[in-house]
C-alpha cells in the first residue's frame, strides 16, 4: 500500500497549523496517483497534532478526491499520536468523511463514492 510519511515533508514533531498541512499537497497528489482507492498517511515521528492540522489535512484529501476524480475511498492514518476524539470525528464528518479508530494509533478515514 502506498504511504505518505508526514515527517519526511513537514519535519516537525508538533503539527499545529493549517500551513503545515498545506505543505503536504504535492506529496498527497503523488501518493494518490499511485495508490488507487486506498493509501496510508503515516504520522511516525510526530508527537502532537491539533484539530486545525487534521481539518486541513482531511480537507486536502477531500479536495484531491473532487479535483482529480481519483477513486480514493479510504485513507488510513497510522502512528497517530492521539486517540480519535469526538472532536476529530466531527471534523471528518464536516468534510464528508467518516473517521473510526481501528486500533492503537490507527484511524480509518473513509468517503463514499465521488
């Protein structure tokens, strides 16, 4: 499965700003082109994330789905430095995605058909 390792592009242990997420646009496009309908966003090396960062990241993936017409249905977030809270789940719903905790440090982010 194709994998985007966030730390390789952002090089920060705490991801707190929307600007940090926007730096992932080009890498997301490249991974999605290779991936088909599912890929991994890997948070290895990241120690903290904020709702703003997560909102922007999910927004970028939603934008990629609509602009590129790629059949992205699911993105796994692995090595996430926090549990999936009701706040993070609400962010996903606001962007048209369903977030679920799949196990320790693993979230599934799923969308319906484009």
